[in-house]
C-alpha cells in the first residue's frame, strides 16, 4: 500500500492536517474574547504556541520540512512563551516578526505538499483550509508590526472600538475580512503601509482561490 492510499483510507479525524485546522479554528474563535479578561488572552497566546508546534508536526509528517525551519520555529515559540509569561511590547514586536517569517515558511511548505501530488486527498483538503487561515494570521502579524510603529495606521469606527485601541484580535478580524473580501467597513487602513498590505492581501486571497479552482479542475479533467 502506498503512502497516499494509506492516508486516503484514514478516518477524517485521523488525517495529519485535521488537528492543525482544528487548532487554527479554535484560535480564530477565541481571539475576539481575548480582550475581555487575562484568562482568555492567556488561552489565546497558548493556542498560538500550539499552532506553531502542530505546524512543525504536520510539515515534518508531509516531508516538506527543511532543517532551516528550526531557525524560525524555535525563536517563535520562545518569544510566544515569553509573551505569555511576561508580556512586553518589545518582545511582542519581535514575536510578530517571527510569526510572519514562520507562517510564510509554513504556507509555502503546505502549498508544496498540496500541489506536488497528481491527486487531491482528504488530508490535502484540510491542509488547503489550514493554509487559508495561516495567510490571514500572517497578514494580521504584518498589520500588528505596522500598527506598532504607527498606532493610527488602521482606523476602527468608534462605535466598534470603545477603548480606542487597535489590538491583536481586531487585526485578526480585519485580516480575515480583507482576505475573504467581506469588508464590513468598520475597520479601514489609513497609512500607506497599511493600505499596501491590504491590497497585497486582497490579491493573494483572489489568487489562492483561483489556483485552488484551477488545481481541482485540472485533476477532474485528468481523471476523465
């Protein structure tokens, strides 16, 4: 039995990429509550660490991991744990930079796994969904870097921002709405850097869907 056929025979909940997707979705569901109290914030930060660990596990399982990945993964986990135990703005900035680098690396590794096979497995579908969420988290970290240097880079309607701050949960929410082209309008980019990031994310979001559709269509024609 080949590796691909063995993966296809597994139950959906035993697919290597399923737990990764589950943790990512739990993170998205928890982020909006992170500002309510320290417990929710600590849980969200802990899930960020779990996401990186699951990414390492999944990428290694799919044989798309390179030794250079440790150079990014280890500092990312260290900074995430540091921020969880002793919050500090300078540590947080370094953590966001590491998250941008590591999420970018993970996205490329997962895309390599999905696009290299002449077929689509259930696990690859989970990997595609996980990649989509990772793109949103990567851009949220990039927005956080911009807001750190310019707090007015992103504007939130005062009705939706009673404390007048732009926090990480706000940026994750904004990143998801931008990536999916939902754009409710209560959060808008103001600075040139924020607008450039938003435009790039919109292009990436459209290209991701287009490439996915082309991939699935090409496989369907091959089977015919």
